[in-house]
């Protein structure tokens, strides 16, 4: 038998580790969660993050614009 955890379980486990070595990871995780919550309330933040992500990977602005338009069309068609 193997014990497994889902994402929520893993995060709860990390939260419960009483080690100073775990603290930087906990802080990083809290910041990441905060950023994602901010993106829910202001989608422009998510768009800017995506643009930065693609630029760091060397994609040009035309490719980025096309990619974002494709994603927005797919998201509209879901609803």
C-alpha cells in the first residue's frame, strides 16, 4: 500500500511541518496563493503575468498577442 495525498492534502502537510527549514517554502506558498487570489479579482494581473512569462521564454509580441486571443476565444466558448 502507498499513502497518497491530493493537492489540498499536500499543502496541509507542508503547513504542519514545524521546521525552520520549511518556513521559506511556506512564505513562498502564501505569496503565490495571494497572487492567484488577486488575479481572480483583477484578471488584468493574470494577463500581465502571462505576457511576462512568454517574453522570458523568448516569444515575440505578435505570437503572444495571438496566443492570448486564442485562449480568450476558447474560454468564451466554454460558457
